[in-house]
């Protein structure tokens, strides 16, 4: 299997860089990624997600990768906003698969499981991974 490292990819485009999140886009693999860096207010959480959605309106994003290893707890309101507004919008823009990279924290697992229920109903494949490389390999298996 080919090893792909999104961090070392010279084609990687920065969409948003803040102290709470790094949003990037790989135009070759069509992967939009949000790497959470820590605590984000509701406004900041939404800003990061919206920045990627706005990017996807002009550039195809077939795969969404969220690294929540360093993310703080997401409020139920923000989770519902993500599930009910952003996920359907992303699917409408061509999203095919989504993956979450995290460290197995029980609170994060609950958060991801809640999103899994919604994405399943919407027909979007979502999986959890321990490593980014595993998620990318899964994306590329069609």
C-alpha cells in the first residue's frame, strides 16, 4: 500500500488557520480536513466547518477528515447544527465519505457515535480511525 501523508503533501492548500483549528484541502485527493487544536467557542467551531463548506462550493471535496484528538468537548447544540445543517449540505456538494481520527476518549466516542447515527440515515459512510493514514487509505478504496 502506498503511504500518503497529508502533512507533507506540497499540494496541500490552507483554507483556515487559527489557534483552535487548521482547515486544509488536498486538491489531488479531494480531501477536506479539519484538525482541531483545542477548545473552540461555538462561533469558532462553526467558522471552521463553514470555511470548508464554502471551499467545497468552488472545489470538489469528496472526503472529509476530522482530527479531533486535541478537540475539547463539543456542545450538543453545535453537534446538532453539524448533523442537521452541515452534513446534508456537504453531501449535496458531493461528499462521499467521512472519517474521524481520535484517541478513543469516551466523550469523543459518544460525540462521534451520535454523528454516526445521523450520517448513516443520510447514506454517508463515516468511520473512526486511530491514524490519519488509515483514514486516507480507506477513502481511496472505492
